[in-house]
């Protein structure tokens, strides 16, 4: 033992912390997850917005060489479409525990 640790306890005699059940979604997000039309509307809006942004970026690519900004725009549009699909499909909410 080093002299600086004298009198300190490494182990506590208190009860170990109790385990909490798996975290449940907050009440503010539960209505959104259970509302099918809300998920389809917001997911569809994100998909359509992503398609629009991608189309506008693709027009610039057809005119000439793509700049870094155009590539970033196309990447952002693809991620918007992917996020819209995730919101609309909700793969985590549909999973069942085995």
C-alpha cells in the first residue's frame, strides 16, 4: 500500500445498486411511435425532401464536374432518404424480444 491510501476503503459495505428494468421510452415519444399515420407522414416527407435535394444536386452534376459541395449535397440527400425510411418503417419498434 502506498502511504497516501491509508485509511481509505476500497470496498463499501452498502448494498449494491439495484438494477432498473430496461429503459422505457419517455411518454413524449410514445404517441409518435404508436401513431402509424404520423410516422408515414413524417417519414414520407423526409423521403420526398431527400429526393428533391438529390435531384437538384444531380442537375449540377450533369452540367459539369461535381464540386465538393455538390457531393456533400448528394450525400446529405441520401441520408435524408434513409432517415425517412427508418422513421416510416420503425424497425426497432417492430422488433420482438426472444
